[in-house]
C-alpha cells in the first residue's frame, strides 16, 4: 500500500524520503510542490530527479478528498461537502473578508461532544479524520480558490479549526496538520492566524501548549458550571475552574496574549444581564488574577432539533455593553454564509441524511462520485484549466 503524502508534515516527509534512499533536502522540494504549487502528479515536479519521481510513483500517492457539493453564498462564502468514505462526509467553509481569507476546517466526521446548540453534535460521531484528510481541505481550497479568483498569490491567510468535530479529541492527527499549515515550505501561516477551537479538553490544551502553540479559542457559552453542564456536556468532566486554569497555563506559550472565549447567544438561556455579570466575575477573578481574554458573542443559528432560539439583537447588544463596560474586549460575530447553512453551528447538520442510501441528496452524491471516481482525479482537476 502506498503512502499518502498529505499525511506527512515536513519532518515526516523527510523520514519517508530517507526510506527511499533519498536525502532529506528532497523532502523540502517535494513539500513545496505539494503545498505551495498544489501539484498532484509527480511528473509535474520538474526539479526532482527522474529516478526519484519513478520511486514516488511506486511508493506514494496524493489523495485529496472528492467534492460532493459546492455552494457559494451571496456574500462570497463558499462551502464544500467532501466525501471521506464509508458513507461519511465533512464540510469546510471559506470566508472572504477585505483583509483576510479564512478557511474553517473539520477534524472529525461528526462530533462526540454533543453541545446542545450545535447541529453537528446532533449528527453523532463517526470517526476521526486522518492528518491527510484534515490537510486535504486546505490543499484543495487554496488551489481551487487561486484558480477561481484568478490569483497567483496565497488566498487563505487564516485557518480556524472550527468545523465539524472537537480537534483536541483527534490530537495525533491534528498536530502534524497544524505543522503543515505553519511550515514556511508549506502554507507559511502565522501561529497567530491558525486557531484551534475546543470545547475544553483540558489535558490536550496543556499538550498543545507544549507541542504546537497556536491561537486558542474556547467554546465557553455559559458563566457557571450548572448551566454549562447542560449546554456543553464535557464540562461535567472538566469544569470551569479547571478549564480556566488550563487557559492561563496555555497563555505562557500562546502566540497571542489572550484566549478567545466563544459564547453562543441563546434566547432566555444564557443571555440575561445576570449571566453577563457572572461572566465578568468569572474571567476577572479566576485564580485571583483573572484570565486575559477576548469574548466573541455568536448569534445562534437555529435548527429544529435544538429547541433553542437566537437571542434578539437588543439582548446581544445589552450583554456586550455589560462586558465592555467592565473593560473586557467584546466582539459580536458577523453571521456569514447562513443562506447556504455555512454559518457557525450549522456545519453538516444534515450530512447524516445526505450520506444515507435512498435519500434524495445521497442520490446526488452517488452521481457526483461517479463523475469523480477517484480522489486523485479530484485533486488533479485543481490543476487543469
């Protein structure tokens, strides 16, 4: 069985090249061809020795993810549904802004955390993605967008691990993928511009701080344990005091001097003035010195199974004012891509239905997979006019 080169960070690719009897510097050349140029065919890699290209043809391949569907929002947001085999699919979303291009990437097919306000969690958990499947979302999106937008320079400046799944519950695949994103021979992204979002897996927060510190976002969503137990079940294992201690430890290694706390605004559930006041107390007084943070208030994107409603705009504004008056940097996330179900919390809420035999969209998936019979072909099409 040949190796999928998307599974390797540069160190791993160097070790692989050594098994072929090649020197380590060849890995750098190969890495650049794959990630900077988006090459999927070894014959395109013109500065590699012909003997190495022949070895690679026999020992390796580049397997991207077939695209099942692509939807573009009126605001320019693009959402892709990728096939990851065995009836599973994951989504990635590109969000263009004036000063950046952000790609939201999935780390798991489904999610086991089961937050009440997240449609992905209602889908259930299927499996972890491999490093190659995580990287393939960026590999495809970056080189598709260059062609789509008629650009030669880099399009994606920011990556947020905020798609399907809990990234820190897929740690062994996540870290090599992050290293590919950060590597100057790969995508060359700044540590400040790569964000891992977690619902609060405390031991893995500590490990990430040691192994590959990037920007950290924590899905907080409640100012006290009793409410958070209900909204984010993982809180029962790692309650707020432990989580905030971990955040302070992470700040010793983080590329930013603050943690982003994400707070989904739920009508009548966590959006009252007393909740805002409790939140101020929580982040200002924890551990005696508080936690250096920014709070991002997120409009809830309703879906039928949740039984929850979005907070009214005046309620969000009042909540933000309480935080701001207390000196806490507070932003309200602008909803993007909600017309194509690409907004926060909406990812792949109906993927389970889409990938079941007999469903109308599953039939569409079958047709499209016949059109793209192999992942290698899907990757190759990125390069073709």
